[in-house]
């Protein structure tokens, strides 16, 4: 089974196909209609495990989100996660009621469930598609933000008895989002403050500490009756942009946990479904999915983004990139646990819808980006990989810098790095051999540098290295934007 899971990871990473489908297939293959005929029908356990896995996936996604890319996208993502969700729920529910014949409660549940874009699917696909940073930032932030209002709506629609008035739902959503955001920001800031100033006894403790802080944000947000999902995403995003020690190791650890969470969650969802029960609900699912993909999602995007200056090509791609994944399937277990009439049919429709349209949308995203002529230039400079290890007794830091293939640091001499006083390149590793560089040593793609920096200039040294990686030898003095502003006395410092 482990070999099958590893093979699934390799196939999904190479094909651009969200791993959802592959892991669901594994679960179905060993389920009651599969090879091993394992009978599993515990929707409550699936929901609990799914929530736990989603926390890990959101934490991993937040850790990999770059603040400079997502900051301009926050207002648009907020609109998509609130106004956009309302539009999507209304349009999809109307289609499910009038075209498929579901009663209004079931239709509203389906509309709410499928209005959440899936973080795991979005993160796994978009980071392999060369899209503009603004588009990627909006889509990633939306997938991290829209779980909170959708969960509230699904729980409200799945409660037996009359549904609360719309204005009460709006107030509850706003309050939970505000509490979750406040808790996430507070936990993330306190966690990053502590990790940057306390040297742990072993480097392997840093990844564990980071994930523990992110999970604590979820727990604190939920205990405060706020959105734990929003809290964990924001806390992880703050931690991911705080320049913590041993960062590449932390990212690798979080990425591995994210894969394990996806595998376990998707296999369990595959076990829960009974394929022979899906036949009767196949075409209703296709119809509802068509309404969602062709009508509701484009309306959601174009209406929500009216206040923002984005081209129609960008909006069209964002309409097509609203990927659904395990989150809607997990949310579809809520009415099952609540005992809502027709909840099994709702689950089956959602399951088929997610599988069919993920299979269509995921692999075609690169083609859509090229057809709309908004694919990012692959020759654009890549960001440096910088790992920091604190040297507590020496009151300094050792920065390990990896120069990627598309970095503009290629061809720059060591002296042209213009590192601040108190920082120096002490070693270069090239093609397996290490040497102490001279000021005239020319750096190349694939080089690894060891840079020693004292405490006061550690941040300035890293900013300068990233600026040269983005802008080359003419990058502004200590700048972080990578744009040339001249050399000599015309260059100014960024502080």
C-alpha cells in the first residue's frame, strides 16, 4: 500500500492532476466494492479525521504562501470568500432545485458544500502552473479563507428545524471570521517572536514547533468560537514569512505532513463511498456541476471582483481554477452525521461532482492559461533558497544559500553582492567541491553559499541576497524589490 501511495504522489506531481483522484481511487479499490471488500460507513469518524487533515493541509499551505505575493490579493480574496460564496450558494442551489428536483434544504446544502474551493487541490496544482503572482495569490488566499463561511452555512442548513434568518447567518459569519483572524494573527506573531529569539537544543525541533504553533492557532480559534480554519492559515502564513531558523527543513517537514494528511483523508473518503450507489446520482451530479462551473463560479468571480482592476482574461482563468477537492466531500458528511433526510444522496452527488470536474479542470489549467495568454514567463528569476541556523554563543547566524537555475545571481561577483558590514561569504560549494571565494569569484547557477552574519545585520544580509537574486548586480542597495535604481551614490538603503 505504501508503494502504491508513493507511486500516486509521483504521478500527480508529474501530470498536474490533483492527488485527490488518485488517493480516492486507492480508497475505492480497497473498499466494499473493491479488491479487499473493506466495509466502512462511519461518517462521523471520517468528518473528524477530515477536519484534522484539513488543519495540517491549511498549515502547510500557509507556510508556503509568500506575503509579498498575497498582500495585494487579500481584498479580492476576502470578497470571493464572502460575497462570492453567497452568489455561488444561491445560483448552485437554484440549479439543484429546479433542474435536479432536490428540495430546498438539500439544494442549499449542496450549494454551500461545493462553494468551498479546496486548499489541497489549489496548492498542489497552482504551484506547478506558471501563473501571474496576483492570480495565484488571490486563488490561494481564497482557498484558505472561504472554508470558514462555508462551514457555518453547511452546519446551519444541516440543523434540524427552521434555518436561521439570513442576517443572523451573515452576522455569525462576520463574527467568527473576525475572531479567527485575530487569534491567528496573535498566535502567529507570538510564535514567530519566540522562535526567532529562543535557540532550541536541536534543529529537528524547529519543524515540530512550527507545526505545533499552527495547530494551536486552530484550537485557540475554535475555543474562542471563531474560525479555527482561518486562524491556522493566518498563523502559518505569518510563521512562513518570519525568516525562522532552519526554514528549508521546516518546509520539507510540513510538506511531508501535508502529503500524509492528503493520503489518509482521501483514502478514508474513498472507503466511505459505495460506488454502486453512485450510478443513479451520476447525471444529477453532472448537471449540478455544470451549473456550478459554467454559471455560478463565473458569476461569483466577475461580481466579486467588480471593484478590482483585473482583466477579463484573469477573471476567466480564476473562474476555471476554482478547484474542488476533499473539503466539499468532508463537508457533505455534516448532514449525514446530523441525520438530515436525503443526506446520503447529497453526499453521492457531491462525490461524483468533485471527481468528474476535478478530472476535467486540474489537467486543463495550464492549457487555459496559455489560451488566455496570461501564463507567466518561465524565464523570470526564481527566489533563492536560504536556510538560517543561529550561532547562539557566537551571537551570529550561518546562512546557507542555494542559487537556483533561474536566479539573477548567476554571473555576479562576490564583491558585487555588497553585503552589509558584519556579513561575508565564507564558503562556496560548486559541483561537489568547496572553496573559500575571493572578492572576484563569479557565482554560478547551482552554487551553494555559506554566509556568516552577525545578529544586527542578519535580516539586512538576507534582504540583500534576495534582492540580488531577483534583480542581479544592479539591485538597489539593501533593497528587497530587486529593481535597479542605479549604482554608486545613487543607490539608497531600504530599512
